């Protein structure tokens, strides 16, 4: 880790050297705290998404969805603030070349005879757009078509895969498409830097919601 505030040519002991050691320790403690906040927020988001997939039967699905979406947005903002603090303090942010990753084959799934034919995935693409020592950001772009003449709400699951087809990271999005329309949606997934380089392809599924 680069010691912020240390002179590049500073050698020997003395008060300046001692102050540099103190600064380094303070910076390391700060980044450890921020990283822990990021991990905790990410875990809370996963719990909220699991709950959003299976809302209590007694509650209105639309109301539950809207409430969880608001909570997810708040947690995403909290993570961005934490990551922004890390980047500001340690100058970690850097841009990557825009190198698209290939789409993986779509998995077969049982059709929902009532609604499945109306919404279909037409294209999915993803590429790394930003990285630092904590995470890599993979931006994705997805095109969906709705054959029905009415508006349809649907759930999209985007998965980033390694070379053997195992999921490295994923995201769930709750979206809406107008009747007889083709629409493109965008978003991003923050992947832990320890595994982000393993991503070689992207796969997506769309599931109409009743």
C-alpha cells in the first residue's frame, strides 16, 4: 500500500519517519473499516433481494416490490458512498479498456404457459468498465421484446460466468416493458476484485411476473 503523505526520497529515522508510519496505520485502519461496511451492505442487499423474490402472500406484490426497490436503492447508494470514500482516500480508481465479454448460452427453463411467450430476451452483453483493489465494475446491456399488446412486468437475472460456466457474481432486476415493444436496459454489477478477472462470459434470463 502506498503511504500517502510520505516523501518518495525520505530515508532514515526522525519525527518525519514516525509521522509517516502513524499515517500509514491510520489509512490502513480506515480502508479496513470501509471495506467491512461494503461487505455488510452487500450482504444486506442479497437478503433484501431474496425476500423480494418471495414476498409474504398476505401483502400486495406491487407494494412489496416498490418497498424493496427503495431499500435496495438506499443500500446501493450506501455502498457507492463507502467505495467513493476508499477511492478518495487512497486514489484507487482506474478505468479499464472497454473489452466486451461474450454471452453464454441461455439455459432452458419450464415455460409459464400464461405469460412466458410474451417477454423474450433478445441480446445480453457485458464488459468491465472500472476497477480498483476492492472491486471491478461490469456494465451490462440487455435487450428484451414484449409480444403482448399490454404492459408486462418481469424479473431479469444477469449472471457473470467463469470459463467453466460457474457463476462468479449475479444481479436481479425488476423491470417493466410496454406492450408490443422492444427495449434496452442497462446496469452494472460490482464484483470482488479477488475473482473479477475470472469472468469470461455473461448470461441472462427473463421471467414475467404475475
